[in-house]
C-alpha cells in the first residue's frame, strides 16, 4: 500500500463519516424517528430532545454531549456507563499526553536520521509506504545515541499511564461507593444469594431448612427466603400464555382496523387444521392456560424446590456482612454471595454445585484456549470444502444459479472467507454462551467474562497473529532453535506492520462511529417492521426498543485499539493522533448514544472497571516487553534500563489490586451503613425477585408464596 | 558404612533409648521431680499422677498414653496439640498401610532379581552396604516387567495418602468447629483487630474516631474499643517495677532464712556505689516507680494512641461477621481481621501499615531465600578464618590455652564446624525473628510462618542438598548442557543415599525421643537452679515451668522424616519400618508429654493443620516426581503412567483447599452462632486485652480506661 492509497482510503472513510453525521442531523429531527434516536429519553418519560425538535441546530447534539456532566450520565444510563466514559477519557488522556511530548520530539529526531537508506533496508518496507517509515524509529541507525530520546519516551508513556489509571481507579472507586451508598432502596442490597444447600433432613422442606438456618444466625434481621424452584414447565406454560395474549391483542387490533374478524388455523404453525375465529380461539386458549398455569405454579412452589435460595434481610448492613462471610464449616455448603439485581439473575445457573462450577470453569477456559489457538483450522477446512466445484457437486440444484457469471464472481470472492465471516459474527455470542456455561449467577458477570475472552482472542489473533503470522513460517526454523527469539521476532516485524494497523484504526473509527451515530440499520429495520409487521402498541415498542451499549464486544475492541496504539506509540508516533481521534470520536458519539439511545440492561456499579484496568495494564506490559525486544534488536547498549518498566508495571498492578479491588468484589460496610431515605418496603423487595412466571394473577392473596418461597407469613413451625 | 556398622549404631541408640526410658521410669516416681515430669497437671491443679506415685507401675505412662482419648488431650493441652496428634497418626497410618503392602510384595521381588550384579554396578553401592541394596529397586534389571510391582506401589502409597489426609482434614475441621462453637466465653471471639486507621480529623481523638465509625455500622452490638498505644516507656517502667518487686521478694526470703538483713550496692549491676539495706531500698524504689508508672500510664493512654485498635462486640456472630468483611472502600484503611488471643498478640506489629506489611513480607521472603540457598557461603568463610593459626594471630592472649595438646585436638576437630553448629542452633530463633518482622499480629501465626521457612530450609538443604550435593560438582557439566537432567540426577543418586538417610532416621528417633521423654536436661537445670539460685516460690516456679511443644521446629523435623521416608518408600521399602517406628514412638512419647508436661502457649484452634496438610502434599509431590525420574532412568516403557500422579496430587490439594481451607482462615457463622452458656461479661473480656503495664493498681476505679481505651462509660460526645 502506498502513502497515497492510504490517504485515499482515509479520505473516503472520512467522507463516509461526514455523510452519516449529516444524515443523522437530518433524520434525528424528524418526529417519526424520535423513537429510534431518543428511546432512552422517551422510556424515562422525558421530551425526546431539549428544545423544539424542528427549530434546533442539527449539531446541537455535540454541544449537549460536551455540556453533559458525569452525573447526567449516571442518571440517564447508570454507573456502568459513567465508568465506561472514565475508561474512554483515561485512555484519551494517556494518548494526548503521550502525543504532546512524543510527536514534537520523536518525529524530528527520526526524520533527520537516515538509518533506512544507509542500511539499504528497503526490503522491510516493501509493500508499506516509505514516507511514514521515515518518521518512525526504523529510520534511526543502530546504536545511535538518538535512541535515548526513544527510550525516555517509553518511560514517559508508561508514567503517564500509571498516573492517569491510578487517578481513574480512585475516581471509579468513589463513583461506585457513591452509587452504593445512595439512600434509594435497591432490592439487591437487601438480599444474598445462597447456593450449595446441603441435603434436606427427612421431614423437613427446603424452605424450613433455609429459614431455620438463617434465622438462627440472624435472629433480628432475617426477613424471609425465596427458594429457587425448577421453573422449566411453568416457564413454558407462561410463555405460551403470553404468546396467546400477544396474538389476541394482535387479532383485536386487526379486527378493529377492518370489518372482517381475523381467523386462523389451529394446526402446525397456523398452516393446517381447522379454520377458527381467532379472537374466540385465543380467549379460550388463554382461559385454559391460565388454569393450567395456576395449577403448575402451585406444584412448582410446593414440589420443585431446588438447592439454592435468595435470602432477604431487613437491613443493608446485615446483607453486606452476610455476603462476605463464611457460613458453613465446609466451604462447599451454604455458599453465600451478594445477590445480583433481579433482572440480571441467571436462574439456570443458580443450582449448579460448587465443584461443578469450578470444573465447568476450567473446561470452558480450555475450550476458549482451543478456540483462540486453533480456530483457524476448522475454518480453513470448511473453506477448502466450500469451493464452487464442491457446491456444484453436492447441491446440484444450485447449479443454474452458481453458473451465472455475476453471482459466480461474488461467490468466488466471498466463499473462501465465508466460514471466517460467519465465525467472527458468531464469536461474541459463542463466548457469551461459554461464559454462561461457567455457572456464573449474574448477567453482568457473564458479560465481563465474555469480554475478557474476546479481548484475548482479538489481541492474540489480530495483533500478534498478524504481526508474527506473516513472518512465522519463514522463520519457523529460527524459533525452533531458540525459543527466546520470539520477542525480537515480534519486535522486528512491528514497523513493517505499523502501516497496516494505522489503516485498520483509521478506518475503524470513521466508518464504525458513523454507523453508530446515524443508527441507519436500526432505523430501517424499525420502519420496515412498523409498516409490515407490527399491529399493536406493544409490538411497535418492541420494534424500536434499543439494547444496551453491549460492553461484551465494545470494550475488547477499544482495548485492541489501545493495545495497538500503545505498542506503536514510540516506534511510529504518527499513530498517536489516530488513536486520539478514535477515542475522542468514540467519547463524543457514545456520549450522545448513552444519553439518548441505549437503555442499560443492568447495573453492576462499575464492576467492569477492574477488568478494564487490568487490560490496560496488560497492554502496557505487552508494549514494554515489545519495546525491550525492539531496542534489543537495535543493539542499543542501554536497553537493560527498560527491564525496570515491566517490573514497575507488575508492582503497580499489584498495588492497585490490593488497594482497590476488594471494594469492587464486595460492598464496603462504611458504604452500606449509610442511612436510607425511607424504611424499605420488604414485601416489594421480595416480590421484585419472584420470577414473572410464578406471579399469580390474583396477586392480592397474601399467603400465595408461603408454600415455596418462604415461611414468614405462616405460623412459623420451624422457629 | 557397612551393614554391621549400621546395626551397631542402631543397637547403640536403641540401648541409649532403653536406658533413658528406664531412667524416666525411675526418676518420675520421685516426688521431688514431680514438677519436672507433671508440670501441666500441677498447673491445672490435678494430682501429679493418677494413683499413688510410689506404688505405681513404672511403665504405667504407656498405658495411660494409649488409653487417653482425644478429648483428654484437648482438655489438657488444647486443640492445637490434638491436631498435632492427628498429624502424627495420619502419617503413621500412611506408613503402616504402605508398609503392609509394600514390604511383603516388593522385598521378595527385589531380592529375587539380580540387576546389581549383572550390571556389575558395584560402584554405586561403594561405601554403602550391599545387603540392603539387594532389597531395593536398584537390584531390579532395567526394563524388567517386575518394575510393574514398583509402579503399582507408587500408586498405592499415593492413594493411601490421599484417603488418609482427606479423612484427617475432615476430622480436624470438625475438631476446630467443635472448639469454636464451645459454649465457653472466649475473649477473642468477641473482639476484632482493626489496623490501618486513617488520619484523625482535627479536633477528634483516635478513640472518638474508632468508636463513632463502628457505632455507626454496628449500632446495636458495638461494645467499646481499645486503641493501641505506644507502650515503650510505660513497659520499661513497669518492667523495672516488676524487677524490683521480685528483688524485694527475694530479699525478704533471704532475710527470713537468715538473721542478717540483706544489703546491696546501688551502682552498676550492684557492683559499685553505696551499700544500702535491700528491703528498704527496694521498697522505696517501688513506691517511686509506682507513682511514675501511674503518671506514665495516664500520659500513654491520653497522648500515645496509635493507628490501630481492638474493637469489642457484645455477641460472637457480629464479631465473626465483622472480621471477614470489608469495611472501607479503600482496602488499606480500616482493615478488620479476627483478633488473636490476648496472650498471643504481637503488640509491636499491630501498628505496621498495610503496604509496609506487604513490603516487609516480600523482603523477608527474599532474605529467607538467600539464607536457604547461600547460608553455606558465610559459614565457609567464617570457618576459613577461624583456624587455629588465625586465632593465635588475632588473639595472642589465647596462645597458652590453644597450644595445650588436648585442647588443640578438640579445637581442631570442632573449630571448622563451629560456625555451622552455631548457625544451626540459632536458625530457629532467626527464622522466628524474621517471621515476626513480617508484621504478623498473632503469635501462633508467627510460629506457623517460621515453621514453614524451617521446612523449606531442612528439605532443601538436608534432603536435596545431601542427595545432589555429592554428585553435583562431578556432574555440573551435564546439568549445564541440559537443565532437565535434574530429575534423573536426583533419582540416580537416591539409592546411594538411601542408607545414609536410613541411619539418619533411625538415630534421630531413638536418641531424640529418649531425651524428650526423660527430660534429663530440664531436670538437671531445675535442680541446679533450685539449689543455688531460687529463693522465692515464684522463682522456683519459673525454674520448672515448661514451655510449649514448640511446633516451630518439631513439625518441620517430622516433615523432613516423612519426606525422606516417602521418597524412599518404594525404592528401598526397608526404610518404612523405621519411619513407622519414628512416628509411633513420637506419638507415644509426646502423648505423655502433652498430657503431663508441656503447657500450651496459645490456642489457635487447629490453624496449623492446613500448613501440615500442604507440606504432606508437597512431600508426596516431591516423591512422585522423584519416582517419575527414577523410573525414567530404569528405562521402563510404562513410566508415563506415573505422570498422572502429580496431576492428581495437585487436583487433590486444590479440592482440599477449596473445601476446607476457608474455615481455617475464618470462623464459620454456623459455628459462631451457637448459644453461649452464660451472658458474656464484657468488662472482663475487655480487660483481658489490656496490656499488664497499663493496668493500674487501683483497678476498682471504673473510669480508668475512659481516656484512651474507649469512650463507652463517658457521656458519649461522639454519638
């Protein structure tokens, strides 16, 4: 790729971004699109946008994003989103501060030297553009004293990273503490999750067992318990019931619109069977299922109690204390942990036993390891099979289509990569599935786990893979002889690939953030659905309802960019402005999206932060080791000075972990002991945890839950 | 060493043991020696021995030891001692079960083969006795199918170890739970230790700070707090005062015995200065110091408060919960942990800050590492210096003594090893000192830490050192070429050294336990002291008062023996009976000592166990790896089957750790929530933690501690 071609591709993507931004400015003012561009505000009951939607400046969103405070973000989108912005601005700060020093110092130093030409080293820059290489460390002669400037630059970047991430950790810790000590009543602060219940004594029920155990330890503050039940059957009936309710609403909406009453067939998928009047049929079905549901609810509550429970306390301090303490002499019994929010409970994982969880975890780690290292093998295999020839042979009926010239060209271009494309599209879901299989009880934790896996995948494959991959086969011999040569190898191939990654980062942000901001895809989908599919209000609502920011893929992608930029920051400082642009644009666009579009799916009070911090430290470490190898290659005799940096990073991480981390695993007591605004309504807290399929229609009956969920309202036979 | 010489040395030590045991049987019946042989019973207010002391069978102690139950041991010597016996009997069980299978199977297999002679392999057994080598695995031919028997034996020993140590862990866990749930009031169960207090706000005192903090979190159960003060000065005055009190008692005892009143000189060490009447002089001094002490106590309590405190709660459950929970958002503030027993508090370590503790720990680890690896260097250096020639030169006044023939011979024999002898004698104390320097707040923990260090020292130096040491220099070259050759090297030199270790173990138990049982040394010291030094009752009591079992050196020594015996169990099964004898004799002798002699210095409720368990697992792992290497040398093609064992051991350790370990770090709540026999006397609990130097003579004044130790009795200005 030549320099001009890089500029062309940069220019093109910049134009795409501008077009998408203008499109956004125009589309977002249309009232009909408000539900796509302002769903978060609408769901919070606010005006779609401040000021009239017609008269407003199309670029007002930029002003609004800049003028919004952290508190606004917390109010609109929760602590997790605010923490994500701390992450963005920390990384931005690191890159800006690095750039301010590195660009004016290193670029002149590099460009005034002549190492590349002198060494006749044109082979390494083959396929890359020399103009950029002249501005990089590759242009410095070996053993030149000018390398001192680069060595000091490595230190400067590291120190900036330490200082800013320390400040950020402190800030996030305060954010978390503030959120947790809020005087609002939050159900999860009054509950603990109890897993690994031991066998029940004969003649005792699960709830007797749980209640008597906790009542004896916390006689004053125990409120009641909710034994987890096997809800498979009741969930199924409830799902069917809800489905018929939706269909009924739809049929009613249709019959209102037209004069004929809608009909449907009762057989498979409504395609065969008897023709019936829909509204009557659905009403009958609903009545029938409601009865069935009630019966099943009773059976479930009474007979399908499983080995875990949620236990509720009448105050926050006790719940906080209980969640951190060992309850049983054998650790694999009565395992008590913090209760996740009701909405992020992964019910199916609650009853997995202690050692099974551990075994599952290791198996999953192993599967992920295999996936990361060997994913290319099955994909290559599939690619090899899915050639046009094979398709023609295996699926002869496709022949006429395949043989058409235009389709053939497209297929020939994409078929080999098809497996890879499908794999990369499915990977986040696969990793989420794997993380869920680990037996993690909380949704946010599953997402953190998946995000971590995705990070390893992307860094190892994209970064190290691309860097080493190309040269690996050629140099396989040299590695076999001396396994220690991996670091210099990595370092040697870095500058060659700098330009590749520069293009990668540059393209990524313009097109990616343009699409993000303009929401073209959701907009089109929404309008199509509204026109052809949705009949009822609920269906339309479902059509525009946005997801959350989806950290599981967003954070690893950001981490990959920061890793790349950090690693090249000293070698080719021209990459820094692109990194700055990526995170600055990201901050701006996502600020808008967080305030107006995305609706958070959970609140974990910033638990994502230690995860981000560790990954930043991991990137820094990779950077420092790479630089050590790179300096080693340049035969600079003061290179050993750099060995101090990885050690410093490890110490820094260790100190951060020791000082801050525990407060992210648990709630500190000084935080939980803050006074509440009002006395908590314990019944409401309790009910927020009852799964919807178990809530009876006749909610008024007080004794409904006595059977399975707790014993508190009965005359306590277990006390 | 030839076989006969081994038998001779074995016979000699057996005779020594018999003599010492007879001596014990005779001496222990003398009433005058009761305080040496039954101090634990006497201190507990029991009869020295059951039944009349004259008429009893001199071997009754054996019957008594066997008939004593675990509960007897707990009553007389605490849970820690009972756990030590679990350790002994577990190890004994492992060896007995191994021996029952290995001896009748492996010995015939080995002796019927002829590998040694066929290989002409007489060089390896040079200096060792062939008769024993013929019974060892070294006598098996290479690649012989007879090796299967040995391979299965390795599995058998491992499985026996797993099963018995699993059972033991479970049993000890139950022991600990039972002791902790005892209905007796124990002060440490109502207190927590709070370290790393943050800076005090201006105008606030430490105790206000502590009291208000804990009262806000635990409004119902907080009792009061005891802020740690800087007691250096008050301790010094108190020490002087106590010294004078002792001297006064002594002077009074002397004056009672004789007609003249004792006098002394007031100057340095009583050697110069004015001659005064002792009783008058001491009385005056005591009066003076008492005043000084009271003044200093007030100053200390008011002005010398430091950054840590003990906090008392009115119930066990709250204290247990608090000790396990995070209190401050920043982990290095308000660090709350379980309070150690009053008698094992290491006051000087309480005020060391969080990160300082960590840094100290790593420094100490490094120092220990250096000590273990390089201790031989300074010792060699000192040995080189302290030759007779040098002594004569440096200390010429010694010349006439050194030049005498008989002294010269002795000096020449021992001078070279003098440094080593002194070093080995001082090592346990040095390790205890190092462990204390780590900043550990509890005495039992210091001993555990020192014991761990000693174990590494002894295993690495004695076992691996002796085994490898001899062959190391010869084979230095081969190791340099291939670092993986360490395991086969270790394995190859094992059988050669088997006989050395056999002698080592055999000698150790007969002489060691003989001395232990007969208590010859303490007996002589006691009688000498009583005759020439002690005047008062208190002094005599001090002269016979025994220490505790001193786990810091005993456990690592036992561990060394089990490591040696395990490692040789399959190679040379004849070592097993000696191991059995060592632990059986140890069990018997120490059972007697625990019941009658030693007085426990602390009670840690079996916290030593995980430590022992891990070391047993470590020995097993070393054994399995060694066997893997040894089988590799024998070119047995099924050797890879053995690779499964180390993995199994790691999994087993991991499972044990997960299942049991937490209950040893913390108190489980189901244990702490057991009901107490009586309402705890909180004032008494509180006072048990006040250091003796701060207890005023006029203890009745209720408000005495208000100033520094707590605020509970004042009108609470801080609430």
